[in-house]
């Protein structure tokens, strides 16, 4: 797992808080960067010049805002909203002994939009004395990104056995580094890989015995699987040998009158 930090200049930097530029827009009180009176609200939009590419399905993120205040623990509520699918999130204050105060929201379980282009801050001073200074603002978004996993590393190769009209393919795999469920998609082909028929999709497990039934005698078949990390496919197809489904032989003296085997 890697922790990434989104900076409002569109860059992505790992493992560090970075300084954001000032708000690109403030509402009708733009003539001042201070909140002094109770009930005063300012709106600010921090814009990412280039939409930040966020991996799909990121749901573990944190937004941190740091403001200057003339008092250590201002009684404020800051709500954050993002252009896209980020809902309003209440941010609790975390007093800092210095003049800067951090406010943060944990967005766990809330998806970030894949292309993050802006964040809107609504700062509302509900009560308390002192002033909030918006002339120096730091804003960062961090998210935990699961790098491509390695479920495509097969510990045992694809192997197979043929029966009357069935091909049984088995394989084993290694667990991924984080112990996440491993998922696979499987297909088979009867024309030397020109076309493939889906057999299953996104099955989880560390080993399989895969039974393809209803096959045609006298035909060659091949199976293949590929890994999935829960977000995207992370490994190439792994193909089996070619297997030939032949007409099974009957036991001596007991021909199968149904035609399922040859005497």
C-alpha cells in the first residue's frame, strides 16, 4: 500500500504534506481574507489546474486544511465538498499549539472522483472570539493506493485431464501481498485460441479445479485464466496446454449402447 498526496498544482507526491496556493475564488467577502464575526461564512475553491488522476475505487482518503487563527481553538465548522462525487463532509478541528490549526476529514468509504479538478471549502465561524486568517491556507488530499498486486504469479502451472466430454484444469496461485481476495476470469477455446468462451468471471480463491463439461469429442480444447486485483486486471492470460477430447473406449464386452463410447 502506498500513501499518495494530491497537491492543488496537479502533482502527486508520496508521503508528505504540501503547501497549496491560496483560494482561487472567495465569495462576496473577497475584499478580506479574515473571518471575525460569529456566523460569518466564506467560500473558497481550490482548483487543480489539471484534473488529478486518481485510481478507480479509491475510498480511503483524507482532506486536511490548515488555517491561521488568532486563538488556539476557534469554534468553527468546516465542510468540504468536491466537484464530482465527493459529498459534503463535516470536518472536526484538531487544535495545534502553534498559530496554525489543522482541520481534517476522513473520507473512508466515500469514493473520490477519478478526475479530481477542485475542492470547495465552506468555512463558517459559529462562535468564539478571535479571527480566522485565510491569507495563508494549506490544503492537501491524501489517499491510500493499493498498487497492482501479484495474484498472477501461479505457483503451479495449468494442468489438465480429459474425460468423456470434460476437461478438468487445475492450478494454484500465491496470495497477494496484502492478503486480499484473489480473483480470476476463465475462458476456453476450441479453435486454437482464435475465439474464447467465458466460463467464469471474478472467482476468488488460491487454488482451483475447473471442470469444463459438455465438450465435443474429436475436438482440441485450450483453457486460460487471468488475475484480477479488485480494480483492474493485473496479469496477462495464462494458457493451458492443448487437450484433445477423444471418444472414450468401452470396457471389453460391455459396449455402451447409448453411443457414448466405442467398442
